[in-house]
């Protein structure tokens, strides 16, 4: 397969809201880098495109056309670059990965280094690790201290394990009660919150918790034990879990696939917010695999944040199309409508190291290639192991996402959910 190289300059997104092009100096100001004759996509709706950029001390201090920038800024050391029409955009933020956690288990310094270079080369600057245990936590802390952390990592600490034992959720009990969120924007390692597993995920983790039962056919075919799927916490348990983490200043990221799980977590977030806005807490819901219209309305009123799956090879999902009722099909397609509804929504890919990257195979769902996810979000098409392109089933393509919206989900919306402190 032909290799694709993307030129991508990645920079910190949080400075964008403060950019105002200003050009009125008499002598050029000395900066560290100038890139000109390029296509700069800012993801800022008011100032979407520029041609040249000036950077000093890691901060963007000028944007404009090539002539303006060269007139107002200069560099020493030949660090003014003519990019000949190449594109510059903000660094990509993945809202849901298990990349760093999977590297921890490999444990080889060289692999860890190269894997981070691979992620950076693909355009990622920040990963949200949605399940970090104690060992991974200490390792990431050390990596930051030794300067071996190249990516920014937002770690969501595991609150409970992703399975039930004797119908009980298995809690992770070793987190210190004095642990506080780590949110500083200039840190590579941050702790915005906790990850809570609320329902199943097909197979041995149990099944998504639904408000209508699975059919007899599904129960037999998939070996389902609880006909309504598996909910790991009841409403009052979840209310007190979310409320106490909220009070300690943590965001919560909740695995919720079935609509009964979504209902329970929306209620718990409402309880914890207690009339305040989610703009401060930034509680977020992962997967949203079956979401109802009334829940979208409630999510809008709470201003919750939602993950949307990127590239996903839905062409093999005929089995689901045949088994799901029209109502279930509509609920599972609703997940793609979330950004269009005006909800904060971010890219979710779920990639790890061992399964995330295969030089010649683009077909895998949990894929490290962000532009494959962009293509998936916009077209819902998929590519198989042989390189054949598949058009999606009609029931999957109801809600289209524009390229602009998908790019927002991959950058500024990922930044929104980060809740880093700038001060
Ligand atoms: Zn995951």
C-alpha cells in the first residue's frame, strides 16, 4: 500500500481564543519560527484560515498573509520556512484511547519512545487515557519527571473494573482519598477525572443496559444472561459515586452504551451538578451507543459532553441491522447526531498500541490514523483488509458530519473536555 505522509505542525490549541491579528509595528519583531505560504486551519469560526504564522516561546503571536507576517516578524537561524501550500492545523486530541496504558504493559523504553513518535507523526499531541490503574499512573508520573513523555496525557483513573462479580461491580480501592485533580496546562501528565464503567460492552463484560429487553433470538445467539443487559450501579449508588467525585473536583467519564445506562448517568450528573452548569465540571459520557431523543434533550439542558466513535467498519454489521428493531436502529444511529444537535462531542477511537497500528492494514476499528477517523466520521465508509472500500448500510448514514465539524471534534472539542487550567 502506498504510504501517505502528512505534513502537520502541531501547536497548543488553548491559545487560539486569544489570537487577534495585529500588524502595526515599525521594525520586525524577532520570533523563533515563521511559517509562510501555507494553508492554516485555525478551527476558529471567526478567523478560520490564514497563510502565515509567527511563533515565539511556543506561543502563536502573529497570523496573517505571508506579506504581513514577513513585514512584521523576522527570525534568526534560518527558521523562516516557505511551506509551499502545505497545511498547518492544531494538534489532534483523542478523547478516548488506551495507548499509553498498552505501552506500559510492553515496558520497553525503545518501543515506548517510538510509539509516542508514531502518535506525534500522525498528528496527535494529546491523548485522553480512559482507564488508568495505579501502576500505569505511577509510570506516567515518572515518565513526565524523566522527560520521556512526549505526548500530553490526560489520565482518567479507574473507579471500578469493567465487569461484574456475583452481580456486583468490582471497585478499585487503592486510590488515596487526598488525591486531587491535576489540571495545569503546561504539564504533560494531567488527571482531570475518573473513569466509571456503568454497563456492559458485549461478551464477557456483560451487555449494554437497555430500557427494552434483548429479544429471545439475541439472548440465545449472544449468551445474554440479564435480558435488559448489565448495569453496574443502581441510581442511588451512582448518584453518590458521581456526587463525591464531583465534590472532590474531578470530572467523570462514564462508559454508557445502552440507553438505560445513559439514563442513569444523566440523572446522576444532574444530581451532582445540582443546578450548576457542566461548563465547570466537564462530566463526559463515553460511547453513547444507544441514545434516545428525550436523552439528547436532557443532555442539552445539562450541557454534558459526549464521545462519538470515529472510523468504524460498519459494513460487517448486517447482523445488527437484521436483529435490531427499527427503534433500536434509530437509537444506535442517534450517536452520530450528537455534534449536529449542538452537544459538546469529541472524537473517540479507543486505539491501543498492539492493535492500533498496522502499516498495511487500515481496516481495524481502533486505529491510530486520525485522518482515517475523519474520513469515517464524514462518510461512514470503511476499508477492509484487502483495501476494498465499503459503503455503509443505509441505517448507519442518517446523520452526516461535515469535515469542519469533524475537525472541531478532533481538536477544539477535545480541548474543551480537557478542562485544563491556564492560570
Ligand atoms: Zn475504551
